[in-house]
C-alpha cells in the first residue's frame, strides 16, 4: 500500500454538524493498492492526534468528509477521500492510517 496525505485545510462543516472545541480541518488521503489482491477499505482506520491528544472526528457527507471509502480498490488503482477532525492545535498534528490486518500502519506528522 502506498499512502499519501495532503496538509490539513480548514473547512466550514455543514450547519447540521454539532460544533466541538477546536478548528475544523479536513485532510485528503489517497491509498494506492500495490498488492496483487483486491483491497477492501472496510478494514481501514484513520486516527488524528493534535498536540498529543486524540482529535474528535467530523463526518460531513455534504463536504465528502467520511470515515473511509466504500468501494473496493483493485490492484494498481487508488482511492482518494477526505477525513475531518476538530483540531485544538493546528501546528502539531499527526495522522495515523492503518490499511487493515496484514498491512503496515503509516504515521504522518506536521512536525
């Protein structure tokens, strides 16, 4: 698996999203399936920490901010999606992407 994460960007969640402490950000994640098998993203787990504390996720389907993609990814292809979080410290962010059992977890940090 090859995982690419773009820098966090602020966004305005939909009006129906309950506000939480912190700044709402979303990150664009791309996962490329370099295996010989069809990859099922239902195993995917993404976690974000901000200032060494877990950040609360935002699920806003109006802005394409989801927990994980739905579609299976064939060998050699990629899927791109957005994850969102309420981030108390935008200067110190680390994102952990775990593609599932049998795959290596990737951690991306801003510092």
